[in-house]
């Protein structure tokens, strides 16, 4: 069986691209061929690279500033402009063509911003009733409620899921063509999806969740393979 080529974006720190191996392993385990996305400064080059791929994973990262509501707190830094530009080119090409994307944390937030959505700079202080969702602030694992009519429910085959807690920002309003797919008990948006099924974004980190997170990668590979 031919494995679809799945691009995986990386972090960018002090001039170096870095990638948690768990992203690669999750894509490979699901049947995809992982392809590390380089940081490209030229939009045309980025689009050409995107054309070599059948699917895309946009990984977690620092703060998203597009569509930001409020000011970033001291304990989160904005993403490097070099990464933001490269990710925007690659992700934008996929979103515009409605090709399969899995956005994780930063990846979900960036896609939402590119579609005109807005994001809380610090959901804990800006959204009434929000609990701590940051592990470094003392947050713990929590349950998310999956929308009954969502694509996410079809993917996960469950109404609820226990997830990790690793974010300070959170989506306030969804962008064009996107809808809420899951929420935390306090109402914080934990997943979004496109109405056509080409994009799924989660606030948690499925690559760190073993078998529980595997269906998200399997769905991406199935879409990328044209199934």
C-alpha cells in the first residue's frame, strides 16, 4: 500500500527547527509517510512544497497573535515571525485547497485566525468561569465533551475524552467555515472542524495520548489517501 506523504511542521528556536518525535511516530503508526516541513521564506516555494504532500499536521507551539483579543501574559511568548510566515504559507495553501489538515494546539489556533476567528490571549483571566488549562500553571488532565453532530464524534467514536492540558490561549470565536466540535466542562473550546471535513483542530495534544489520540491521525491519513 502506498503511504500518503504527510507534512509535519516544526518549532523554531534560536535558528534551529525542532520536532518532538511523537508527532512523527503518530503519523507513521497511522500509515502515513512523515515529511518534515522546512522553514521557507518564499511563498511560492512553500506552495510548491505543499503540492508534494497529501496531508498536513501543524504542531503545537508558542502564542498566536493574529486575531488576538487582549495582551499576552508574561508566561507565554509569541511564535517566531519566521515560523509564523512559513506555517501560514503551508497551512494557507492546504486550507484554500480544502486538503486534509490536523491542527494541534497552535496549529488549530493559527488555522482559526487565518479564517478570521479570534483568540483569547489568556483564557483563564478573560473568559468567565474558565479553569486553569496550562500544565505549567498547575492544570491537570480533564474531560472534553464532543459535539453530538460533529465529525469529531465520528472520528473518536465517543461523547467524551480525557485529554492533557497544555494551553493558555483559547479560541473565542471560530473563523469562516469552521465550527466548534468539542468543549471542556468550563465551556472552553477544545476542538474545531471545517464544515467540509478537510480540517480538524484540537486544543490538546493527541500525539501524547497513545491509543486515545490515534484516531485523529488515522482520519488524517485516510483523507490524505483519498478514502
